[in-house]
C-alpha cells in the first residue's frame, strides 16, 4: 500500500490523549520487536490511528532503509492470504511475511466472525514475532470488544501493549488546526482556530473537514474568514462560541433540552473533558426522555474526575501518562477509580519500626559475626552475599536482629524504603491486593524497597502462590541491588514444601545460625519508648558460630598453629557452635575484610553430641566446653585446633587440599 507522505511523526500533533500511543509507536519504529510486541492501538474513528501507522513506516524507512516494512488494511491482508491459498502459493506468501521487520495492520476490528481469517493472522503473527519482527495493529475498539475473537489472538494482543487514543483536548485541537493551516500555506484570522476547536465535531477528521471549508472559501474569495462568519461556513459555531445547529441557527428558538445539553457540553469541553455522552444526546432526533438525568450523571462524573485528579496529585501520581488519558473521559470513571486505588496501594506506608536497638546497640548480645555480616550487607555497594538468612531457636531473637537492621539503615538513610513483614502477612496482603484489583500496584510497592526484612520463613510451607510471588520479588530486588534479610526458626533445608528455586536462593547467600540466644530485656524499649535502656556491664555469653573457611595450602603443609587468613567461598554457610563471648564490634571498621574473616576463622563448632530435635526434625549439635587442645590466636582471640575445624564447602573440588 502506498504511504501518504504527509502522515509522519513530524506532522502528528501530540497531546495528553495520544502521548503514550505516539511514544510507543516511535519506539516500535526505532527498535522493532524489542519493547512492545505486538503494539495494539485503538480509538474511535478519525483520531489518528492510521496516521500513526503511516508515521511508523515513514520513520523506519527513513532511518533504516534496509528494513522490510509492510502497511496494509486488514481486508487487503486477508485478501492476499485467501488468493494465495486458492492458487497454492501460500508458502511463498508466508515466506514474504517471515522476512518482514515491521508489519502494520489497520482496521483489525473486521476480524469479527472470521474464524479462518483469525487463524491465518495468528500464524502470521507467530512467524513475524518468532524472528524478532514488530507487529503494530490498529482497531476502532479494544481487543476484548472484538466479537468472537480467538482466545489465542486475544492472549497475543494482551501480551504486548494495548493503548487507547482519546479525543484531543481543546489545546490539542487548536494546535492541530494551526498545523494543518501551515501545511496548506494558509492563515486564519485571530480567534478562528479557537472557535473551530470548540465545534462539537466527533473526531479530528470532521474538524479537518471544517477547516478545509474555511480555507477553500478564503482561497476562492481572496479574503480571510472571520469568527462571525463561521456559522454560515460550518453551520455549528456562533460568534460568542456557543453551539448552534446548522438547521436552526437562531439560538433563541432552540428547545430547552438542547440549550441545556449544549451549555453543559461547552463547560465540560472548556475544562478539558471528553463529551461523547452529551454528543450522543445532541445527535438524537427528538428530545431524549432522560436528558436531565444524563446531564446530572455527567456532571457528577466530571466532578468525581476532578476529585480523583486532586487525590492522585497528592499521592505523587505514579502513572501520569495513563492518568492524562483516563481523567479526561467521564465514561471511563470506573477505570479512573481503579487507577486511584492502585496509586493508594502503591503509596501505602510500610510497617513503622519504633524505637529500639540498632546493630551497634546489640554488641555483646548477638554473635559478633551476625552483626558484622548484617552491617557489611547494608554498607557494601556490591555485596558478596545477598540474602542474609538468620535462624534461631527463638524466632523472636532473629526478628529482633532484623528490626535492628531496619533501624540501622533508617538512621543512616532517613528517606529509605524499608519493608518489614512476616510470611503470613505477606500472603494475606497478596490475597487482599488480588481481591481489590490492585495486585500490580502491590507488586510495584514491594519491588521498590531498598531493604526487605522478611521473617517467619518457616510459614512458607504450603503457600504455593505466595512462594511464587516472593520468588519474583526476590529476583526484582536483587536486580535493583536491594538488600534482603530473612529470619526463621530453622535452617533453609529444614523448611518443608518450599519451592527449590527459593531454597537455592536462600542457601546461595549467607546462612547464619544464631543458636538458642535471646534478646535481653534491656534491648527492648520501655515506658514511652524514647531511647534505649543502657546495657548491663557484665559480658553476655551467646551462641557461637562455626565457619566455612578456606585455610591456605601453605599453612596446612607447614603445620603452623596460628590461623591462616581465610576466604569465604560463594555459597558457604556458617552454622552455630558452643558458647563464646562476642568480641566488640568496634575492634574493626566495617571495611576491614581481614578483621571479619579472622573472626570467621576464630569460631568453631566443638565437642557436643548430636541429639534428635524435639520435634522429630534433623539432629542438632549440643554445646560443650572448649577442649584443652584449643588455643589462643596471636591477637588474643580464641581459635580451635586445626583438627577441630568443620569444613563445609559448596563444591567437592574445593575440599581437596594438596599434600594431604
């Protein structure tokens, strides 16, 4: 099909009603098959769908002449397919389509009732998209309203981007008139474009027809048309801007209902609202029986639209492009209410972390390794481990450490988004979001957190849908470099009925067992909750740690009793040991890898016998006294003898030490 050289992006006037469609179309032309595929545009007739399709073809051919682009109305496309089938040339035609970089199909609504045509189109779409080609479709209605549309086609359309092109507002219509006039080399008297833009035409095509009459009259008579002459030229606009009918130019003789509808229409249009509902009343032959009720309902809907716009502005309007189109059309009030509900969900605050201890306040109460690991994950630009999985016999102990992590991060970054939630509350939130129709906004809210604190992970068992949602949340946060802290009363391997994808990600970070420790009373706020009570002076004995550390080959061969500088391999886990006194956090700064790793090397699991868990689970290690063969390291810290170090490597190859 030959393209109209006038229908380009340069001649397309962009306004709030078509901004999203124009932006998506430009992207489809510049990067076919990359962003939205297929791109489905729909609107009432005469609002620019065909112009956009032509503009895509022009832009692609201008910037990338080597691309193969085809623009066809659907009827022409299906006619070619049918003729090819009758002649037995369908394979040649399919090969032609497979070679396309961009396919542009107009008037897709004609698929109604054509099952064979739908089947052929489905195959065409699959062939083009399979090789990375772009498909752009245009229709006068959304896919869901095309009668008898094959569910597979509906699924394909919905999998891309579906965009509504709305009726242009007053300012955009004025800009269109000026652009068309300049393209024709003409001029308009002051006020003529504005008066024409207020004309109750149903679409841009009719508006352009009125402009053509004005320009032709000016060319024939060699003089400009004034605002006062417009009623006789186009038959719908009076000098005062009020709407008249061509058959009854004397406004005083108009019936009351028509004057009332016209006044309401002029007011709504001046405020930027789409007036299709009132246009239908004006187009009716006689007096509509319920015109007063229609007017009253229309005014209520426009007022509600204003309220929604104000509330969205207060919420920061997370989706301005969608709002710009919706909030101008009172017939889409239900969609606008849904947008507001989603914005409220998107901006709903996270659980407030009240006064309480930070990581620094928990020195000597929580194993120093856990404190250092948490602090390191918060500070690192590119963390070596993420998530940090903490488990303790007392789940409140692990939760208390998570809360301290959140307070620490908020103290350093007051505007940060920190999300603290239990697994059961997470699942309940998800169910509520689905029932309220705001699941997308709920996901956006959680996917925006900088620090996720999820506790009671043992509750994941048998929550299949919640597990799937958490997996996607986990992946989204890791892509954003957000930090993930998890807490449970058991190790990842002990949580039953958990998706293997989740379990592998838990274990792929850093797993620490906090043992049977408890947070002392001083670590919890008292009274009015202002400040944190001071800690007792005496040492606090906590559960020890065993560490997966890699001792250098030279140290292993030399028999040197001093601990070598270790490194922690990816995926290595750290589990509990016997009692130990945690060294103070101030002994090393947060960036001193050597100090942290020395601590890892200086903690071991010693003595003790395996005994069955009280709940019938995996055996656990009981604590024991440090054997006499254990020694002090040069810096004064305790370290186990090398015979008592527990090695726990992610891969068998790393366990082989040369010289054994």
